[in-house]
């Protein structure tokens, strides 16, 4: 299993200067995904805990993270990082005029810890082709490169 980040090169417009020429940038490309079942199998190989025990623990971890966030707690996962609810909305001119109706969206913020930020300085990279374009259900385009979203 190779340990490098794959990327493709994609065009991007300058959103601030509409007349600026398009430039090309690296965009990380996933080489697959790892679900809970696969993580449990990998962890089982690395220690003496059974896959069933690991699965139960990972499921309980997920539920505990969700419960903590619903309570408004910062969820700390050691050196992996922290999760916390963040809010977006409109501002009020004075504090007394602020009401919950001005909150428009909640999101989960993740701040990586030492274990994740530490790997970033030692990454290696390998260029790959662009990912295939996903076609829309209602008859997406048939031309190659149509509908690509370079920001995805």
C-alpha cells in the first residue's frame, strides 16, 4: 500500500478578479475510503482486540461524539483533534436586539490535533488523472470534461 497523496491538476478562475486568466492548481484526489468495518479489521490486526469488540467501540465512539456535540460540549479525541459546534448567522446592531432567529446555520468544526498535523510535513505526492465526471440523473452532458467541478 503506497503512502502518498494523489492529486490532479485542475483549472480555477480567480473569483475576485473576473478578468484574470485561469490558473492551474493541485487538487487532492482520494484513493478510496475506509469505513468502520475496514477500520475494525485493520485495528484487529494491530492489537489483541477482536473485530467485533473494535466495531462496538467505534460505534460507541461515534454515538458519544454525537451526544457530546448535541450537549454543546467540545469533544476531544486526544492527539487526533477536537470537534465543536459552530454557528453562522446575521449580526445585530446591539446585543439586546440579538435573537435566535438570526442564527442561520450550525456546523461541526474539527480542529486537527498533533497526530494529524504532524503527518502534513512528511507527505509525498503522486500526480494522477482527473476523476471521471459524474453525470446528473436527468441526462447529464455527454462531452468529456463537461460538468467538472474543480472546487470539489
